């Protein structure tokens, strides 16, 4: 089995892209306690089924995406403690930022993303996480967020309808309109096997039927107040100057904003090099000035501007802006 696929299927990585980063950091495997270790050199290397795999660097595996490592470094840099906070994660995607916030003790994380079905299953099942999809951060308002929350609370999946009513004539396909003689049923499935199969099928149906009402009850128990202690964000293909005006009304007085800044989306196309990489370091100061000016115009006091602890996946240098709304 391919090494990157092996890591995913054995629960050592959430995605193949994460598995490939783990392999770059170092992965080895062996076929028994007394067998020698073999180092994985590339993603396509074969790892036999049943092998034991070991990560030489587990940092990449701590969160569902490397965004968690970025935010963890940013929280450490700013000294911001999120214990007990209600947080908004804009551009939630797979959920790296959300995962980090939960690990740091956030009380609740409401995630917003314009896409669909991106949040990792581990986080989607967490009662502290609310995933609101199909929402454009640029047009967010307290009322639209409230409406999306309420819609998520009332959506339920109808359990499959079981119709045990037998057909009018179950043996019509046989000769004599169902009159069959000398029928040998020795090879038929035994009754107890049928009952066991029905019982197995009933379990996922019961879970599906109960899951949505439980989720609805959880949302009703913790109604959303669209005012947040902390707003984080990791957005692509849009400038933060277009999104921040919509976020400020969602920030509590004295609330904190901690956003990842991707210069390639803050500059004009002619200022970005081949492959979408910003190669002129002088442009970083231009991006910083634009973000600072935008924050000032919105009543946000910028407290810090610093490099992301991890570069972007495409090699771009990224930054964090930390700002606070006036009390």
C-alpha cells in the first residue's frame, strides 16, 4: 500500500496531504517488534499491510490541518488565552484553527465557510463546534449568522421508512401464481440469520434517526448570541479589507481579532509573481500598511503584526494581525 494512503487508513493522518507532510518530516515502519525499521523515502513507497508505522515528528499530526499549528504559534506569540471563550472561526474549511481553539479550551467555536462538506468529521461530531456552511464572510451580519444558526438547529434527517407490508402476492413470479409443490428450502437463509441482519441494519438507522434530534437539542440548549470574544480567520482568494467590516459588528466590546494575512490576496495581480508567490519583499510593508489602515478605520487597535510560524503551502510568507475592539 502507498505510504501516504497507509497513514490515512491507519489513522495516523487525516488527509493524504497531511500524510505527505508527515512523510517529509520522517516516517518509518517495521513488520514486527524484532524486525528492523525501514525509512519511508517518498509518498509512493510501499508499506505492507499489518506493518507498524512510527512518526519521527508528530507535530503535523496534532491537528486536522497545519492551520492548527499556525494558530497555536500565533496564540503563543501573543500570549492570548482562549479558555472559556466563544469564538468565531471564519474560513473554517477543514478546521485546523477550530481544532486549535478547542485544544486551548474554547467554550464554543462557530465556524463559517462559503464551501460545503469540508469540516473534518472529528470536529463535526464535537458538541462544542457549530459549522455554518454556504456563508460568505464578506456579507455576514449578526442577523444572518443568527438565521443560519437557527436553520442548522431545525434541520433534521428523516429516518428511512421501513415498510414491512408484504406484497400482494410475493410468489407471483413462480408457476401456478404462487402454488408451488415439492419446494426444497434446505439452502435458504435461516430465520436467525435474517433476524441478525435486520438487527445490524437497525443500528445505523437508529443512529441516523437520533443524531439530528440530538444535534437540534444541543443547538437549542446553547442558543447563539452573535457576539464573540475572539474572531480568527484563514481566508483565501479575498482581501481582509473586504471582510473585516463585516466582522467588527460580531466582535464583543474589548474582543480580540487574530487573522492570518496572505499577501498574495492583498495585492494587485501585477504585484504577485509566477505561481501566486510574492517575491518582492518590499510589498510586505505595503500589505501591512493596508491592513493597519483598514483596522484603524473600523475602530480596531492593532496590537501586533508578526510572521506566521509556518509558511504557506505554496511557499508564500504569511503574517498574523492581532487587533482589539475598543471596550
